[in-house]
C-alpha cells in the first residue's frame, strides 16, 4: 500500500458531524488538561502526554479512522481517507481541487477493486 500524503493546510467548512467530533475533542482536551485548548494546542493530542502535544502522524490517522468506523462511515471513504489524508463530504466538495477529487476517486476505485478481489 502506498504511503499516505502529508495533510495540506487549508480552510474547510465543517458539517454538523464534523463539528460534533471537534467538540468532543475539545471536551477531551478540557478533561485531560483542565483548561480550554489555546490557538497553539493540537486538536488531536496525545492522550498519554502530561502536556498538550500532537499525535504522531500514524496515531492521528488511527484516531480519525477509529472515529469514522464508530460513526458507521462507508469503508470505501475510510480507505480513501487513509490513502489521501482528505475528508471529503457532500458539504465540502466545492472546496477541493480537481486534482484532489481525482485522487479521492482513485482511492475509492482502489477500494472497490480490492473488495472485488476478496469476494
């Protein structure tokens, strides 16, 4: 399996589910560190650390993937996230470039091909 690309920096509008997930992260931060997160604090933090620090890349992917699985997200979309580092939804499609959309679609197609070989 090819390595996942490093996430790109961009502004993305969030849908209600994504906002809820981020609120849960904020609540977890408050519970762990006893304060609201600041501008320099990571959204996805290492829960084992005594001071706020970001999760490593693989830990972040694993955490987001676990949340997606728990939320019942389509396994093809989870695969595409793992391959691309992008979270595309019907609400944010207009925010992605044609190249991004092609990359996402290729990951969805790859998942379909892998599933067809398993069956």
